[in-house]
C-alpha cells in the first residue's frame, strides 16, 4: 500500500518504520526542518520526506497523496489533523483517512466528518498501526476464560460513503463468521444494543463478540457491505 503520513514526530516516525518494514511505500510530510533532518537519519532512505505544511494540498501531492491508499495524520494538533484529512479526502480523493485525536472530546467530530480517529494517547502508535494495516480494528477486551474476544470495529467511511444507505443487521448476519455476534453499535451520540432491526451505516462503531482469531474475517465481511 501507499501510505502518506502527516507529522514527523515520534508517532509518525514509529509508524513510518513499522509500515515500511511491512512492505508498504511510505511518505512523510513534516513542516519542521529540524525534524526532517532527524527523520533522514532515523527512517529508511526509501521513505520519501517532504518538508512542508500537511494542510497544503500541493505538499500532499508532492508526497503522492493523490495515489495513496491511506492518509494518516499524527500531529498533536487536532485542528491540523482535521484540516489535513479533509484535504486528503475531498481534494485528493484518498480512500481512507486516519487521524490522531489528542482531545477525546473531538473524536466524535472527526467521525462525523468521515475520518477514522484514534484518541488513546497511551497506545496511539500501536492503534494507528493496526488501523492502517487491518482497517479500523482493535480489540477492546479479551476475556481471561476461554478464547472469547470483544472487539470494536469502526466501519470504514470517507466523504463518498458516509451518506450511503444503511444495512439491516438481519440481512448481513449470515455474512459473519461462525461463533461471532454483533453486540452493540455506536452511531453519533447514540449507543444501542444490536437487534435484527438495527441498521448499520459507514462510520458507525460496532462491538463484536467472537472467538479469538476471527476479528480479521469479521472486519473483511463488514467492509464488503459498501
């Protein structure tokens, strides 16, 4: 995959090294010249470094965002992350945009805009890594007894899919792997228990209970809905 990262701090550096090691093509946009100089010493030479403003579409183009599969912004400023994601999605048509959110209260704003958001400051690097590789998927609870896992999946959404029609849970249950169950869904400010009459929309957060190891199959099944 082609991945463009806005922000060359510790999170951006970690993400670039990890994604490159997994065989992806990486570009980093960073406005601070000193950080660019440091990155040149700490990331593989194959990683493209662009010194510029990640909120400027021209610098995003220089980084190859117009052909990217994922745009990830990792700066510590929520307003910068929001604007850069909007440009990547609306102007350059990047299919997936993922943002670091420093203030958890802003997470809903990002999701309403069709931006996949990660707000945990303690595990931000690892969660962004999983978001980028596996598609908005992370385990929120692993029960100590047996191999049951409760997983939170963010249904992928961008500016073109967020207004798509919903999918009735009763119609998609057969698409899920055996030993898995949709438990709850968070849509905007509302959290509700999933029933057969529940409708899922792009951007919703879905809580799924399943046997350990089924998470990727569940994600793949839900992504095929749109």
